[in-house]
C-alpha cells in the first residue's frame, strides 16, 4: 500500500559551529590567463629582467621546479613559492603585489 503523494522534507536546522571552527577557503592569487596560486604559499614576486632572476629561472628549470604560467606571452614577473617552485607570469609584478595586499583585487 504505497502512497503516490509527494514526500516533502522538513528543513533541517543548521548546526552551530564551535567558535573559531570556520574554515575559510584559501585566498587565490591570479597570475594571469586563468592560472592561480594559493596566496599564502607565495614568498616573493620579482621582476623577470635582472640577470640573477634569469639564473634563478634556469636553475629552477634544471631542478624541475619551474612552472610556466605565461601561456606563451612575455614573462614579466617571477613568483617564488615556499615549496621552492618558481612560477613565470605574464602579469606585471606591481599588479601581482596589489592582488596579494590585504583588500587587493580578487582572483
């Protein structure tokens, strides 16, 4: 004897979270063309032009720690992460710094 009537679910009460238990999503840093990094992992954002930065890029490539996020465009900045990865970006370092600043642009 089954009933054909629609079953409606009563709204469930929301459980109260203990204080300080909120999990915020990590802040993402847009490094251009749909590529993002976790902002808390970024150590430095530098210009790609000085010779020491070029050496840093070459050394990271040899170690297999280079990530090219330029999508074929000119490299304008280099982002260094806490995992020793070096990320190439086509976005200006000033723009990335502004995005990293508290209250900066959203990813």
